[in-house]
């Protein structure tokens, strides 16, 4: 627990328990005579306090320990020579001083860790925005789980932006997982955010993303690192009835229409980003026809290839068909909890799900009817 998360009440309870234990054992020694002195072993009390309590409470425990030990050495061991008593008291003081130094060192390290974690968290938040995302009339709910314990980001990327060329969304999966894949993912994501605003077509956006990844791979190879490729799915919505999908080797997405779930592979066949120069073939986007009240569900293979205890893959399509009556936010929470149960809480790859719809407010403005709470679903979906 870091200093930012430390509970003063817990510190106080732990310290008071140690103080009471020290006093009780000292009083018990006073009643048993000079034969047994269990209080001699209470040097562990200030050490425990140093590892669990604040500096102030550690000092309180250490002070009670020193006073009790002085009492033991001066009153309960009359047969000891003066030199032995002095040595005993001196050793007691050393234990107390060591406990205080240990506590200070621990608190300094926790403070440093807290500051480092805050900086890392801020950097990760800037790289990958928290869900849900909003871009114009589109809403994207979902979840992201990094395979790297304690990390907010890893090898999956996603973004949705409103641009002069329409609403554009990307979901991608970097080869590899966890922290080693962050660099490549950051390059591709930053390139998308820039190109989405200035390039007129999805093909041009994907080309700029691939160029950024190529430059990253060159730098990585020069440092002895691994070259990576990225699968990605790009979506563009212009106006009410125009949309395009471009797949760069990404897995299919799912269309939810009228309570029915359909797996769609529009634009499938394009090579992942980073592998395009191998063939020189240009990727082609595919026109799709948005229909009112559609939802689309995008994901990475960390979801569809997650395995249960019996080795079976996670049945995402079946789960979606079971829960089409849920609102997007509730569906995202339900899917995440179910995925954790299915895998036993041990996903071995980064896992991302995006549930995209047109916001109820935008749908209400467009339709001019029905309460906003009854309108939903994205037009950013394929027929």
C-alpha cells in the first residue's frame, strides 16, 4: 500500500495492538519473577510497526518498547551486573533506532513509488483515453485489460475522433503483448490521430500509420529490438448513410441488428500494418450501409482467443446474442466479468472490446421523436 492509499485508522490500530502486546508481556514478566523474560523478544514489535505503520506511530511503539526494556533490565534482572544492564539497554535503543530508520526508508520509497506511479498513470492516460469514448454523435463503450500486471496500456490500441472527413475510429493489436508492445502501439496511435484529421481517405490514413510503424521498426532494429506489425480495423462514418471499413489484417467485427448478432469481415484481406511493403499492394476500404439502431462490437484477439480451463476459446458471438437486451455500458461490464470468469482471471494477452453506437441525444435530434432514453445504437455499422 502506498502512502497515498494508507489508512490512518489502520496505522493506529496496528500500533495500539503492538503497544498493548508489549505492555502485557512486560507485566506478565513482572509477575513471573526473574526466571522468564519474554519481554526480551518484543524487539519484533517496533520492526513490525516500521513495516506497517506511519513514522509517528512507529516512534510510539519504539518508545514503549524502550521504556519496557529499561524497566525489565533495571527492575526484573537484579542479578545482572551493571555492565550487562547497560549493554542490554543500549541494544534496546539500537533496535528502536533501526526501526525508525527502516520506517523512514520505507516511507521514502513508497512516496517515490507513488510519484512514479502518478507520472506513469498520467502518461498512459494520455496515450490511451479512458472508455467510454465520444466522437461527435458516436459513443464507444467497452473495456481494456492489459496482460501486463499493473499497466494501464499494453499492446492494444483504440481511438475515435471527429474530423473534417467524418467520424473515424480505429482498433488495433500490436504483435506481442504488454509493455514491450507499447512503443509500436504509441507510434501507430499517434499517427492515426494526426492523419485522421488531414487525410481524405481511410487508405491514406492507413498508409501514414504504416509509415510511422516502419520508422519505429527501423529505430527498434538499430537498438537491437524486435520489429513489430500491427493489425488494425478502421471505420469511417460520413453523414447519415455513408460508411467505410478498412481492415489491416484485423479480426472480424460483430453487427448487432434487431437483436441478431452477425460476424462481419468487411474489408478483410489487407495485410497488417508493417507488412504492406512485402507485397506493395494498396489496401482498399469497403463501403457499407449504416442502418438505424445498429450496434457494432469491435474487439482484439485477446478476447476471441482467450481460453477457458478446458482449452475452449471464449464464445464472444454467443455471449453477445445472449445479452443484446443490455445497454452498452452494462453490456461492457457484463462481458468483462464473464471473460474473467471464463479464463479464471488470467488473460494471457491484452484484451479490448468496443461497443459503438450513435448516442441517444444524437439519435433524438435526428429523429425528432421518442425520448432520448429510448433511442440508441450506432449507424456506424455495416449492413
